[in-house]
């Protein structure tokens, strides 16, 4: 495929296993990866790429303004002629500049939004296959449009990847008029769609989709390919069924624009995606119930030790002996030492490491996982190895069948198979090296359109959670009295509801946005910037939301954001703070946290012990920085090990066929 290789430039050949375009996994050594990480960090701080993009963006804006006198029919004729020009001369700079300028003019006419120079800079970087860091509120959704249009006109199937179905549907509907003007079909994929509707959406020029839907659809394609492995079988099947590749859904991994790239490519990359089927197990309730009973009979730290940082349970010799004694007389798996120890470890994990309201919620009799980074329910997802069933037994709900793996892949391995990958984020500089090393994504930081006016009022550390909530309520009451809207950010459903109880006791009117009420997200966000509004939210409000200020709010100081618990990644803290002071609006932020928060006790216990006794503010700040640095390092190690494990697992089972 020489024509494709000319576009890619990554030095990796397309995979020959699938009937559509995708790159092979890269082959590198530890030295190469180390150098790429250092190079990515260094280039991310250098302004050379930013200067080049700025010059070209100014040229495109000037060209777009010259299109102003052209009437709609003339502009439509020019827009439709771009496809043939881009297909015949995909790398011609003059043609690309005209295409970007035309998209800008069309957006101005149909949406009333002409791209700023900085947004054109971002669009150019996306089209080149870069990771774009733009401050929150700078219009990343609109920035993606020129890159998506030009790539689609150049003949590449375009996937615009978002973090959830709501954002995918919202963005596609808002931007559809621009794509229609260029004669481009836009598809949206929702989790509830059937296979035929999904395939139809993938056949569109541009497809808006969540990262989970996209990856699982790819795994379904890989499972379908096992039945027709080999080019000869695929050609025979194509002749018999009249379609290339049989029942495959995707058209290829040509070009992807990943919104909230740090969330998708990094935060969610610690866990492999596993496509599974449910196997019946009539004795499941009794098995997991017995495991929980035995786990509750053990006493820590005598019988087991809990490593909360690594989220692991280790049985001691005394615990193993006590378990052997307790399991006497039991039949089946309980007579196998390794099996009973693993079952009890899972039971202890369910009891000690996973909390209702933080890690999961129970809705309509089902245990639903809550994404710790986005605050949203992860529909149709479950923990593996029997852990999910153990938590169902703990909560007393119907136990689902055991899962049997059909295919698995990590986000790292999947997204670097795109011929051209790009992404957008508000917080990417801290991970510039990892993006370069893992995804061959060079980062460029785009300047803001207007000077920021957000003020950070500092951090207060309280002795415990009760003192924290009372201090938050005092602060909210003072701000509410003057009419300034407040957004209170919490890390979990449980914390958001605890905060709401304190506010209700004070008679402060408020709304709660968490995984239990995520269906009301758009309405809650729309009201959050009005005078006197008090919104308590998990990380749902931290990404992809644009809180517009109500009338008179700017004169009151804009939206005020209160962070009530630091996250394991400082990037997520920055995302929450970024809800205030968007696009040059006034705004303010502060943090009111408790010393008993899990971040400190789990990742910096010794510094916490010292800080509590000396009570020096600099020590508190050092403790927070150390805890977040250690958490980030642990997560980075987990991501690297997960990718290595995934490769080793596939290599070990190579004789059975690929695991994806």
C-alpha cells in the first residue's frame, strides 16, 4: 500500500491480518523508549512548532476573510471542488490552506462561530498528527472541525473520539451543518445501537464515538476475523456474501482525533479492555457467599495485609492456616488450596478496597462501576477474575454469570494502530514524554485567545472530613449571600452526597450531579453559572462541560470552584479548576481538603504523620506534591506493565490464535 505509506511517515507497515488499514505494533527497545520520553518532554517546551503554526494560521485567517464577499452558492461550489483537489494533491500546502480557510468561513456562516487564530493553529496540529494542549474553555470541540473536514475530504475515514456517548451525540449534532455543507456524511454511535446501525455509522465520512464503543467494536471485528483468517478465506467469503470482510463494522484505522486525550490514552489505559461472554454458573451465589463469609472471619493484620497504594491483599502464613482450617468439610474448589486462597483474596478485596459510592453504585439491582476519572457510570463494564461477582454478593444483588474472555487489548496498543493519530487536552504537558514514547504523539501547547482572569485563592487543610464539609458550607453560604455561583468538586458519589447533606442542613439550595443523576447533566450544567447557583458534582463536571455565566455574574467575580479532595493526578485538579475563568471570563478557585483524604494516607503516609504534628503549611504542600507524584509514577508503571503483560499473554497463547 505505497499510497498509504506516503501519508503515514511513522515507519511502520500496515497490518496484513485485517482487511482494512491499521498499523502493526511498533518494535522498540528500552533505550529507544527512554530517549523518546526525554525528547517528547523537551520538544513540548520548545516554541518552534508553535511559531510555525501561528504563521500559517494567520495566513489561513487572512485567506478566509477574502472569502467573505463570496455568496453561499459560490462558497458551496468551492467547498465541493475541494474533495477532488485534496484527493489528487493531498500534500499541497496551498490546497490545504484554502481548505482550512473555507471551513472557517463556512463555520462562521452556519454556526456563527469563526475560528480564532489559535483554534486554526490547533486544527493544523491535529491534521499533522499531534497532541494539542489548549486551555479549558478555548473551544477544542470547534477546533477539531477543520482537521476532520480536511482529512475526510482527503479520503480518510475520520473517527472523532470522545469520553462518553452524550458528548459524541452533542458535538455531532452541533457541528453537522458544517459537514453537510461539504457533502460529508456524519455518523454517531451510541452504546444501545445494534451492529447494523453501527456499521452504517462507520461507513460515514466522519464518525463521532466514545473510546469504549470504538475499542470494543474493533475487538468484535477481530473476533469475526478469526473465522476467516487468511486472505484467501476472506476473498472467498467476500464473493459468497457480497461484502468485503464479512460482517466487519469498521472501515479502517485511518485518522483519529481523540478529545480529552489524557483521560482516554493515559488515565483509562491502566485497565485492559476485555470482550467477554457470560457463562452460566448455577452455584455462583453459594460460592461467592462462602468466600465472603470466610473473608469476614479473617482478621487483619494477623491473617492478611492490605496494600492500599497497590490495591492488593496478601494472606499471611497464619491466615492461610486459618483458612485451611475453616475450609475443612467444604467440597469442590474449597479443597484446592490455590483456588480457595484466590477466592478469599477476592472477597477481602471486595470488603477492603472497593467502596460503594466511590468505586461503584447499585442501580436497579445492578452493580455499576463508576469511572474514577470522569465520575460517570461505565455501562456494561465489569471487574474480572470473579471480583465483580464478589461485590454483587457483598451488596446482596443478583449475581451475574462468570465472564469468559473472547478478546482483549489495551488502549496503548489499539490507538497506536491508527495511520494518523491526534488528540486534544487541556492538561497534557506533564505527560508529553509518555505521549511521544507510547503513541508517537508530539505535543504542542497552543496559546489562549484571551488573557486568563482566573484567580486561585489557595488551599486550606482541615483535620478531618467533617471539619472539611463544615468549612465548605461556610464558604458556600458567604458566596451564595452575594449571588456568586459555586461549583463544588468531589471525587466520589459518596462524597458528593455527604456534602449535599451538610448544605441541606444549612438550608442552602443546591443540585447534585454524579453517576446517579448523569442523565440530567446538560440541564444541571446549563444552570450552574447562574446567579446564586450551587452545584455539587463529581468529575462529571470536570471534562467536556462549558459552564456559561448568567447575567450579572461576571460583575460578581464569575464562577467560583471549590475542590474538596485532591486527585491522584494533578491534571484532574486542573481540569476542575478550568471550569472557572473560561475564555477570559472572571472566575476564582480554591481547595478545602481534609488531612484524612485517601490520597495522603495511601501515597504519603510518613509525610502525613509529620505534617499533622508540626502543622506547617509548607509541609502540607510538600505532602500533596509528593503524594501526587508517587501516584502518577505508580500509574505510569502500571500502564507500562499492562502493555507488556498484554504482549506476553498474546505471545504465550499464540498457538490458539490472537487474543484480539
